[in-house]
């Protein structure tokens, strides 16, 4: 049993004012592996005060001073790779195909922020005016459980690059990963108060951060429901917000695709991060003319996906993060059947060979229309649905008929045609015949998928305001 009894405020580990203990689980066994003592409203207020006190000096640092600090952060986080990898597997259940990337990404995203900062234009001209980018102040960074360390490091690196100080509220379900990252960031030797990490519940610590008048900026990644609440709270003091929220991403298979080439991409897009990904391509749009052929190929591919022990190198889909999430996914699989969808692979219950743990059978539905709950609501698990379309125009219409607009994938042998389709998709990111990620490009969503952008120079700008100076 691991016991985490402290939070990080003003450059040191301190005992929280909060007294609630939260159990930590291994999702592959459903067994308790530790406890974390949660921060409360008092702790959040103390962290905000520390960040506010540290802001004037940090805002005056030079580009080179910030780069030096970020390089120390990068080295310290990279040094904890192996320890972080073990925590990701034990606490989150990510299989080896995913956990290796998740353990490397926190250091990588700091390096990406350094790259963006080196060329960032803090001052530009607009006619007779000099436009100066100015840091907003204290940033509240609220991060989710599905890539805990990566979100902490990515948001913090961008905020510090901009000249902001930060208060971070990570998910209470990821406390082992958070502890490792916090220790690494402490070892980087940043000035006291520049960053503070307070693990607590959203309705206490998160609520305080999103309402507090001394917080100038909120950057949140998580559910659309929580994003709406943060947006309402932020309005009281006109906080600037960046919200990266849910998705119901379409994967459009055009009628000229080579199935042998594209089916692996479709499966990877749908089941990335064990389906617990906001960008997961869970709506698979197939042409009516090739429907039977594509359904058969997809069904065979999904049936072959291994769900089980994350320590087994053959595993592609790990357990859901919690029993609550497992029950949610089971409920959607049941609802899909009740709505009249046809089960092609998977279904309710645990995969063969698993007993304990929150494992889900990789599931594929056919005969789905875009008005069904499984086609409209974010499931956040390994559940995919096949939706037929008659022609290209209907494919685009179905892809855009959603409250979300975070990511999309277009697959086609004619690259020019695929690009033309991509241009018409209402989404913050559209991938064409690839699952590649470009860290220099802005990332964020249309519609209910969020507000604002992260990554690259856009990520730094999100923590700043332009000031026009004329003389």
C-alpha cells in the first residue's frame, strides 16, 4: 500500500488542510494499491496565493531564463521515465503498446514547449503600434486521468514559457503518477510558488480554482459537462479559458480504399488509449456500396484485438480506469443492442481469460444510424459503430452531424479527393491517411469539443494577452 500524504505548495511538500483519503486502485486487478490525502478549498487558496506572489518576478524573466528552467524540468522528468512507466501500468492499466509512449511523452512535451519558446514572437508591429504579448497571471491547470503526467507537463510548460505561474489540480485517480512528476519538477529547482500541485476533487479544489478572482486563466482537459461548469464559473471574473473537451470523432472510409492498408489505421484510431481518448475515432463511416465487405474486415480485426493484462506484450486494450467507467461502457454496449444495432464483435462482460479487473471486450456495432446514443454520446471505451453512407456528400453530412468537433480521420486512395473531403469536416484536427501527430500545430476542438487551442506557439499565446503600445 502506497500512502501519499502531501501536496506541493510554494516550493515544498506540505501536509494538506484537507483530511479526506481517496483509495487508489490497480484497474487490472480491481484491488486497492494505495491512498492519497486530498487537498481542499483552503489548500487551493494557499496554492493560488503562492502563485500570485511568485508571478511578478517570474513574469519579468527573460526568454533564456525560461528556456533554462524548462530544460531543467525536461532533464528531471526524463530521469524518472522508468518509475513513471511502472506507475502508469499499475495505476492506469495502459498496455505496453501505450504505456511506453505515455512515460516518454511528459519529457517530450516539455521539449516541444522549449522549441516553441525559442522562436516565439513576444513583440510584433502592427502599423504604428508595437504589440507586446503579456502574461495573464496565475494559471489554473486542471488535468484528467487518461494521460496524467503528459497533461501536467504540457500545460505547465506552456504556462511557464508565457511567463505565468501555475496551480495544478490533477485527477485524484492518478496520484502515483502525479507524485513522481511533482518530485521531478521539484528537482528542477524552479523558484518557490512558480508552480503548485494540489491533488483534490473537482467540486472542491477545481471549483475554487475556477471561481477564484486571483486566477486569470483556466486550462482544462476533460469532459464537456465539467467544461461547461468551468466556463460558467470563469465568467464571474472574466477568466480566459482553454477547454479541450470530449469528442465523437468520425473515421471516413472512402469507396476507393485498400482495406488491407486502412483497417489497421481504423482500429488504432478507435482503440487508442484503450478507447479512453477524446480523439478516438469511434464512428466509422463506410460506403453503402462496400458495406458488407468492410463490415466483415472490421469485425475480423476487432475480434482479433487482445484485451487483458497490460503487462502482457500481446495486449492492445487495457482495463478501464475505474469500476464506474467499466459500468458506463457496459451500459452503452447494452444500450446499443437495445437501440437495434447489430453486434459484429465483442459485447457485454469481460473478455475471455479475465476475471478480476475492469476489462472490456473490444466491441463493434453495425446497423447504426447517427441518431443512436452510441453514435452521439462519448462512451470513452473500446466501442465502435459502423454507419453507412450513400455518397460523399452524405458522408460529410453525417461526420458533421455531431455536437463535437475535435478530430477526424479521412481514408482514401485518391489523396486529392481525401483532402477535399477533409476540408469540409468541422473539426479542430483532420488526419488524412495517417495517425501522425504534429506538435507544432494547434490542437483543440470546434463546438462542444472545446474553446481555444494548445500546442506550439498557440499553446503559449493562450496564456497571454496582446498589448498595443503607440507613441
